[in-house]
């Protein structure tokens, strides 16, 4: 399932560049490995809870990309 379509991503990146929220570090913004420099002005745009959710979502995406499952639960081993 695609998180953000490439055309929408391009528009979002251009808008964020315009308002000095981020800067593209790579010329190919659609690449899975594209890097962006986020500026401190994000604190005026989004709430802290939204940022936490975004970080969690990105962490899950990275885990899934590496082949790990995100629903794993550590099982406790009963010691007799």
C-alpha cells in the first residue's frame, strides 16, 4: 500500500520548500532513499502528538522495509 502518491509528494515538498519547512538534499525526491533537511519551523505547523505519530509510522515503515514484522510480541518464558 502506497503511503503518499508521487505527485502529491512533489506538491508537498514544493509547498514545504516555499514555507521554509524543509529542504531537499537529493535531486530525486521520489526515491525511497530521498533525504530532506527539516527546519525548526515545523513546531509552528504541527502538534507534538502528530509528530510522535509520524515518527512511529516512519519507524514501522523502516522495520517493514527491512523485513521485520511490527506485530511481534516478546514472549515471556515461564521459569520453573
